[in-house]
């Protein structure tokens, strides 16, 4: 790279690390070269060849998923536009050159999830009996758990029938989902058995240290990053979760004609809302019912208490990773989309940690490639 920043970027690449700031500079340099040589609209073959060349030359840029180069350029398919860092930069330059004043309207896309619902073994009459019993009984707990397990396929089908339903309607029909511990996780394990244990089994040993190393290398601002050597494994696991909205910030999106630009702080509180010890939970939950009509995690200050909040109700969990795990599973069990303020975080967890397919963007691909580059 002959640009002024080129040598330092190449040096970092050859040492198997690259920061977000260097990646952005690298994209600017490469796109400037493409425009100079091929004009504002280089061919798909040219952009693809450049992306392949990048990941073949520098292994730390290769995403372990797919073909490895999609973070840099991914051709459009099925009437969808091309994506990737190179394409996005080219598109933005074309917009500026055409003097379009309208802000980017590209929101984080969350497609309808593909869930294979197992067949129910209950007769229609028995299904009605169990559903009514569950509506009116909270004890004995082992019987509640058994009946919830038997009715899980029917519940999943009902929730998805004729489109997604409001959370309030779902919890009114199936109240034991929230007031009986473990029922969200149980429903999820029936629908997605291969992914059920992924967060609890892999977050600390596989992901936490890699994400913190990336954040520190990327010079992200977060309390605790300068003191990692003195942290326990559990503390590192918590910090790694809290820093995800910082390294995967929310994109600009539109609702109607209005453009929204979420801040990193909004992303953080939509994912994990940290409140002081002594917070009046009754008043807090009542306010959040309208303010956050989606599942999120609540941490109460120094008390070390963690909750999953859904529709103004709170489920206490033992640890922060467990709270994030149950919250993630609530999105699937209730069949609702991630909030746009922190959608990239949930999509990263879905695709990289739980190993479940979804809509990827370039930032997720880049982070996945970066955190696993050290293993090469």
C-alpha cells in the first residue's frame, strides 16, 4: 500500500492483527484505487477478486464462515444488493457524488426466523385440557414443567400462526412461560436442541478473552480493559458481554420517513441496562413496559443481581451470561425481532456463539474473523 497509512496497516496485518480504525482506512485506500482504475462502478468480478485477494494475502482478514471474503464483498443474490465493506464504501461515494442529501436508510435486517417445530404427540382434546390447566395452576412445579414440555410444540405453532403476536397476548395465553423458572429455556431446547447449551458452555472458554483482546487492541473505551490481568474469569465474561454494543454499534435505520441514529449508550442500555442498587423495581418495571417493548437484561449495581425483563416482568438469573442466554432464548420462543438499537449484538450472538443462521453484516463478519485470527 503506497498511501501514507499503508505501511503501518500492512505491518499490523502481517502481525495477524488489525484495528477497526485501520480497517476503515484500508477500505478507503482500496476503494480509492478501485475508482481510479475502474471508475465508480467496478464490476462484480473486480470487487470479488479484490476481496479474495485480501483474505488470501492476509489470513487475519478471513472469516472462518462461508467463503471467508464476504465481509469485504458479497455479490447480491435473489434481488438483494451486494454487501461488504468495499461495496458499502463505493455506494456511499456514489451517493455523495450524486449529491443525495437523504441519510442512509439501511437498517439492520432481521429476517423471519426459520424454526422447525416438532410434531405434537397430544390429541386435540388433551392439548386443550393441559393448556387450561396451565392457565389456572402454578403448582406443583414438576407437573407445570412436564405439561409445559408436552405443550411446547403446540405453543410454538400458536405463537407463529398468522404472523407474530404481541408479547402481552402470548403471556396472557401462556403465563407459565414467565412465572415458572426455566420454561423459556425449556421451550428453546425443544425447538433448537443443538444450540441450547452454547452460551453457557462456550462463552468463557472460547469467546470472552478473544473479544476483550480485540476491544483492547481496537482501543475501545470501557472501564476494566486496563486491568484484565487482575480480573477473574467470571468478571472477564461479564465485561466481554458489556463491551459488545461498543464494538458492534447500531446502524442508522428508518421508520417511515424518519431517520434514527442510535447512540452507543442506547445500544448498551437496550442490551444490558445497569441500574443502581436500591432501584424501586415496581416503578422501574412499570416504566420499562412501554419504554422497552422487547426482552432485555437488567443488572442491579453492586448487588450482583441479574434479571431478564419481558413485558414488565423480571426473571432473576444467577449470572450475567445466564441472563443474556435466557434473554436470547426469549426472542426465539416469543418469535419477536431484535430491537434495532442493539440488533447487531444479538445477531452476533445468534450466528457466532449459538451457531444459528441469520442475516450477517460486514461488522459481524469482521469481528468473527478478528477474534479467531490469533488461532491461525
